């Protein structure tokens, strides 16, 4: 994938568990063109998206620390390789919601 990099998966610190973030070295963030809080795509056996944050220590380039939920969603285990890229998104043109009872709500009617 263009604009991507391979990382080795590491275990998140206990304080990061459940926050939906992936930590990587600041140099790796610069290489991917990712700023803190940007969404990244992680591809192992499957794909998942999460927010990128810099590591607080210098535990090494090429290591992506994520919690068990993100590892499970990406289909990757600790010490396995994943491909990471910056998420490219576009704004939605419209949003349509449907309640469990079947009532549709058009978000444009609220603007």
C-alpha cells in the first residue's frame, strides 16, 4: 500500500487500554504524515481504524502498541507484523438514521 509502513505489534500500556489509540514513535508518525489524533488504518488479517498518538518513551521505531481490542479487530497478535497507513477520509454529503422501530430521520432537516 502506498504511504504505508510495516510495524511490529506491541502490547499497550495499562493506562492506554480501552482508549482506542495506537502509539508509535514520533519519527514513524512523521514518515507516515500522521499528526497526534489523526486516524490510521491498521491491516493485519483484517482491517481496523484507530487514533494515532506518539509514544511517551523511545521504545523503538517500527513498534505499534495497541490494546487487545484493536489487535483483535486487526487480526494481529503481539510481535506480528501489520501494515499502517494514514486514513484518507472525505466529509459525508448526507446522513440518514433509522430507529429500531423503522422511523427514518434525515439529518438535513435539522440544519
